[in-house]
């Protein structure tokens, strides 16, 4: 990171990243603090590359966005016997001093929110704080500058920590620009030939696929990317969760930002087609990502490869889609008389309720 990063206004791409983080925080926090029952007593947010807290114009960075989001639920936190911890770290001494000052000026007044600032290199901070992740709900934000810190070994460790969501940045364009440099490709053991054969706009998706291949076979885990383009370079965020609810909430944030594909701040699939004025010849009209998914889902239902709403829900989440993309398929098949099903719900609170029986689909 350049030494003057926080001496300038955040660029638009950084603001996209921060907005995704903030929006996910606002969906993640109430799962634990605004519900009638919580299955954990301790809630932790870890920001291992926290920086100074804001840019030159006072726009909030990740640590103060986390504190601000927690304060939105201050009344709920005060009502409950919960321990809320915000662990912030940066290896830059000046950044830590400025962050402490910014936190003090933020003037939060909830004694149940414990804020700790550390001045450590990432590896030392992680080793020191790792024990605090046990028996708690955790959100880990790793806003590294570059590619080296979220290694295969670290990623696999993180996937095995219960009740833990991760969100990390990676400069995926680096793998494209230096595809023949072994020191770069070996960071996540990515095949240089695969990189060479991947479009620059899809490099972050390829990097995400590589991380997905690291998920241990005995671990149920979901992963999703959001690509961010700056000039000709593409980098982005990768989200991971061991629970479909976490995946659904992150996907909600992504689809709010990108109505075409739910995965980028640009037209990643090159779908800049005016749907109101399609090409004269049908073969020139490339189906959208949503249309492809809906056609594939329809086929799976009719072939009985997914037999109830729980299986449909998991297929939906694992492919990066939401209930809004599934409902038209179910409605169409019902109206055509091809299936019989009671009105399906695609909310986690009902679909994944262990006491609820799945709603089965009957092919007519």
C-alpha cells in the first residue's frame, strides 16, 4: 500500500468495496443481535488490515464502518447479555495512532462494544487472535493490498472455524499480469496456462474457483466473488461462509449492486444488449446469466434432480442466485400444469428450519 493512501480521497473502486462490506455488516449483525434468541454469547468482527479509519475527506474506512454498523443496533446490544468485540489491526504505527484518534472522536457510548487496536504484522495478529474465534460468531475482513496473505493454508483454516464468515480482497489482476512468474502463480498454486486462457474480465472468477478447490472435502462451505474493475485491471472481493444463510445475505448485497449478474461493478458477461430492442435474428440474442440459470433449473425440476424446495434453495444459493430468480420458474411450471407444489418459501428461516418438512414437487 502506498504511504499516502489515506492522505487522499478514496477512489470509486475502493468505495464500491467499502459499500459491499458495510451492506453485508448491516445484514450480518442483526442475525445475532436483533433476533429473539442467539446461539452464541460472543460476536467478533476482525479487521486485520484496518488502516487509519477514514480518508482525507473523512469518508469512513472499514473499521469505523464496522463500529457505525454496530451502533445502529446499540439498543439491541444493551438489552442482551452479549459480548461484542471489534478487533482492529494494522502493521503501520502511524495508521494505528490515527485510527485510535478517529475512534475516540467517533464517541461511541456502548460499554458492551469492546474495541481493540493492535499494531502487528498480519501473521502475528492472526496467531494472537485466532483463539478468540472459538465458540463465537465471527466476521473476518481481510483487506490486504496484493495477493500474498490469504494463502491456501490460511483459507483452509478459516473454512473450518464454526459460525465464521470471511470477506477478503485480492488483486486478481496480478495473476494475469504476471502469469508466467512462478513467484506469483505459486501463491495460490494457480495454473499459468489457465490464467493465459482466461479473459481479463473473468480473472477474479478464476481466482475464486481456485480458492473453491481448496475447500476440504469434509467441510460444507460456500464461496462467491464480486469483481471490481479499475481501468483495465480486475480485482475484487471473495466471500466465504459455512452456512447458506451467510451466502444468501452476501448474494443479496451483490445483486443489489449488479442486477445483471450479481457479481461485478461492470458488465462482466458483456451482456450490454437492449432487451427491449433485441436483434432481428434469434441466434444473435445471447441469453443472460439469469435466463441460463432459470432454464437449467427448469430442466432439473422436470428431470426430478431437485425434488423439494430445500433442494431448490441449496441449488439456487450454490449457483449464486436468489429466490427472486427462482419464483418465476416455479410459477411458470405451475401455470403450465407441469408440476404440483404448495406455495414454496425461499427464506432461510423456513426452508432451513430443521422442524419443517420440505415441500415436495410432483411432476404431472
